[in-house]
C-alpha cells in the first residue's frame, strides 16, 4: 500500500494524471485502502474527469476522519466535497458539505484550510448575490494567504475578489486583481488546479466585459496550458470560452467545432459549461440561418438548466413569433435582476425585439438601461452595442439624422473590435437610414457591403433580407413601408381573421390591432380590409397562412 501511494504521489507531482490514476485505482477499491491512498486517488480521479470516483473516495476519507475525531482533516475534506458537488451543479448537496466544513473547522487552529473554506464561503455568498459578505470572506482568505504565505491561496483569493469587483461595477480594479493573480501563474508558483481556475475565471470576465482582445490573448494562453492536461476538465472549459471568442471574430466553423468538443469533454462532469457550449452552438446555427439546428442546440442547453438567452428570443423573432420573443426577453431581463453584465448581453436584443414588436417604449427603456451600464463599465463591446441599439431605436422613431450619427459611431466601434457580423448588421441599419434620408447612393453602398459580409460569413437569412436592384439598395420587405409586425397583421387580415382573432393570436389588445390596421391602410393608401387583402394577395402573402 505504501509503495502504491508513493508511486501515485510521484505521478501527481509530475502532473501525469493518468499514471497516478492507474497506479492507485486497483488498491483504492479495496476495503483496507488507506486514507492517504484515497486522497491521492481522489485527486487523480478528478483530473481524469471521473468525478463520481473522486467524490466516492473523498466521502470514504471524510467518514474515516470523522470517526477518528480528526476535525481538521474531516473539515478540509468536507470543503473539497463542496467544490466537487458545486462543479457538477449539485448546489444543495454542495451547501450541506460546506456547512459541515464550517462547523468542523471552527475550533481548528488557523491554517490554509480556513482560507480554502473562506473562498468557498465567498463563492456561495456571491451566488446568493451578497457581494458585501462575499468580499469580507475573500479579503480574509487573501490576508491569510499572504501571512502564511501560500501562493495558491493568495491567487485564488485575488481572482475571487476580482470577480466581486466586476459584480460591484468596478471593472478596472477587478482586472488589476486578475493581473496580479495571473502573475503567480506566469511565474510557475501555482498548482495546476489554481492556474486553471484563474485562467478560466479571467477569460470569462473578459467575455462579460466585452474585452475581446484580452479574451483572445488569454484564451490562447489558457488553451496552450490546458493542452498539457488533456484528460482533465480544463480543455473543455477553455474550449467553451474559445468558441465564444471565435464566434465573435466570425470564425463560425472553428467556433462550432470547439463548442462541440467541449460538449463531449464536459458531458456528465460540468453541466453548466456543457449547457454554455450548446448555447454557443445554437447561436452559431441561428446566425447561419439553420433555425432547426439552433432550436435543437438551445433545447439541449435548456435541458441542462440554462436559459439560452438572448439567442432563443432572437430565434423566435427570426421565426416571426414576435410576441413570444418579446415575452421571452422581458422574462430573461427580470431573471437577470441587478446583474448588469448579464443584462448587457440581453438588452441589445430587447431593443431589437421591442422595435420589431412596435413597442418603442420597451425598446427605449432597454436602450437607456444599456447606456447606463456602458457608463459604468466602459466596455468597448457594451459601448458599441449601446450605439447600435440607440441608432436602431432612433430609426424606428423616425429621427433619421440622429440615427445616422449613432449608427456611424457603432460601425466604427465594431470595426475597431473586429467583429464582422455586428459590422454587417450595423451597415444594414445605416443603409435603411440613408435610404430614408434620400441618399440612395450611400444606402446602396451600405447594403452592398453588408450583403458581401453576410455572404462571407454564411449568414444566409441575413443575405436574403437585402436587395440591391437597379443600383438602389433596400432591406427586402414584402410590401415597402410596412414594418414586420404590420406585414404579419396584413397576412392575418388576408386570411380572414377578425380583429378579435388577430388580437388573441398576437397576444395584444383589440385596440392595438385597430391602431396597427389604421397604419397599414394609411401606408397602402386603402380604406377597407378587402383592398388591404388584395395587396396581400398581390405580394404573395395570402398563401402564408392556412
């Protein structure tokens, strides 16, 4: 048994996780396996992504330490089990183990295990949106890590505090703490687990802040590091982040490949990041125009407990289910609560959907909220999204000069960031604004550039929405001048629906239907439902409904 422990420990010391696992697996299954062997085996099993075996071994250790009255080791093991269960998304069980660790370590003389406990307490408090309490725990852990000194504890505490700074609206301070934590990794002073945790946390923070260049730089470094630990969960975690960066850069095929590999590597190990991978696949499929593929990926994410927003709401918008999309995005915003970085990812879609639903009040509220967040975080991506959303809203309100100004600023910001899909989307809006301003030449230039960019990306639905005919560009609409909601209404009129039936189908009031119909009649220059229906038949809309 002693020789087995020594062999497994030697393999762990050289980061040969497979050799450590193979050396210990047979002995770990015996009833007389020592606690030392079980500890070594549990660590090796974690690195091999065999989380069930890791947890079982640590639970055996815990029972032995508890029976022996060894509160220090039992408490430390309980905190490790908290981390294992939290990693696989079993938060109730994780909380129970955290409570045991807290109780057992209460009377133990201060040591590094207390710091690990306090980081776990900080993470749990952060999950409960108690940033003040979480910060107190993280600062206690950081102080202990520096007093001991313990490089791992110090780095984990720094990254925990960095995340809390972001949650508290202090991005510059948070990124500075991340840099300090990463310094220990660069210097080679940290254990592999802490290196991986800091890498993943930093990359995730960069994505939340929209710091794409920083995210790309650290994703590359993190992926290189993770490649040295190929049997662990870390390659999959890094792939999730890498997929999002590649998707934003327009490398959709490579992004989907990374996301699908992440799904395979994290399946059964980390449900949350597996769900994020499916969400990313759904987003790519949606942008490619594969709505069925997007729906399937979003369902997989939902089955794993993640609401894939705003992608799912935008999918419903692409399917012309405007009312459903509006309900979805408002529900997502409600669930995001005061998490500004989460809201920043939802609000541009809320503006787009509000405009499509002709609910300009909702769109304006979303645009104002996004502008507020941009002022706090000063993120390049959030600022670009704010300019584009403001331009989209101003265009819907008929304020063409200011819409052009906002959209030109958005275009410059997206170009600086190197995100081609957003560049092309902004060019479409600029083309529509220029057309309304009476500048057909500029409109055509914007539409032509957007169509070419969408073609290069493979965004076939976006390409199909753009026409350049006889030297004049325009967003393709079945009947010129009607909004998407008005076209939807006209289809229902042509299908013989009454105002009451239309209101029920679109989940709006009859008064709203009457107002929309009045706008349709005015734009078409007709005064009756029969004449409006004739227009629908002429443009092929009457066949769109049974």
